[in-house]
């Protein structure tokens, strides 16, 4: 009787084992190793094709040229709007990159494979987000050089580079999350800017204010609160994206 009970117990344990395996299987690959592998994959793909960065840089150059020609005769207007030109260009150039981030995986059919990989899905999000952040921040730094040359205003400053980093961090965080939400939509290229622009306002507003205050050499008390607000918005966006990404990518 005890032998039969033991056999039944073993059978129940064997039947229950496959159900618990996927939970353990999700941590087969170390978390940050998976994030690094995804970032490296995106960087290698971009270094081979140069499609994304080239299109972003071309858009950036054309936009800055248009603004420079429009403000050619008005030096005061240049000084007042240069921060707005910087962030409008960064946002719209970044949209090109964010739109291609997960859409390229979807078109190649590799998005489903990434979602089925034995990693935490938030690692997929952080890998994609860090890749997007690198692309957009590099374009933003090059934009500072362009604005310095064409607008004759010194934009290449460490503090402005830091503000650009914080601003692009919040932008790419919420942008990557919303891009994963719209990747399955038929009109994803048109839908992404519509849903992203209102969501990015908590990052865009303090970024513009902080950049303007630094360029005008205002006292520290004028721009530090905006930088703190920008950092707080980045933290909130990162936390929200970490919690929501798993639900967003579910079809």
C-alpha cells in the first residue's frame, strides 16, 4: 500500500514538473548578459547597413539648414529659439529610429523569436532602449556641433551634453515602450508620433527650459530644478516601462 502511494506521489511530481520549468527557464541567461547581447546585435546590424543613423543624420542636417536660413537675418531670434530647434530636431529624428527599432524585427520575423527566448522580457526592452538611446544621443551630439557652426552659438558644452543625455533617455524609454505597442498596427508609422508626442511632454518641457537657461548663462537656481525634474521623469518612465513592457508586447 505504501509502495503504491509512493508511485502515485512520484507520478504527480513528474506531471507537475513541466509546468514549473518555464519559470526556472526564464532565468537561464543572466539578465545583463542578455541586455548586452541585444544591444550588441543592434549595433552590429547598424554598422553593417548604416541605414538608421544615415537617415537620422540626413534629416537632422536638412532641418537645421531650414531653421538656419529662416533665422539668417535675425540674430536675436536665433538665440531665443536655438533650444527649441535642438529639441524639435532631436525628437523628430529620434522618431525615425524608434519607428525602425522593433518594426525591423517584426518585418524579419525575429520579434517572435526574441519574445520566446529564455530571458526576462524586460531585458529585451532595456536592450532595445539602450540601443535607441545610443543612436539618438550620438545624433544629438552631432546636432550640437551643427548648431554651433550654422547658428554661431556655442552649443558644445558638457552641461548641455548632459541635458541632451537625460532628455534622450526619457524620450527613448517611453518611445521604445510605445513603439512595441504600435509595432503590430497596420499604420504604425503614422500612429507612433500621434501617441508619443503627448507622452513625451514631461521630458521635452524641462529639457527645453534647462537648455535655454544654460545657453543664456542664467544662475544655477534657474536651471537646476529643471534638470531635477528631467531626471525624475526619466526614473518614472524607466520604472513604468519595466512594469508594463511584458503586457504591452502581448498580442
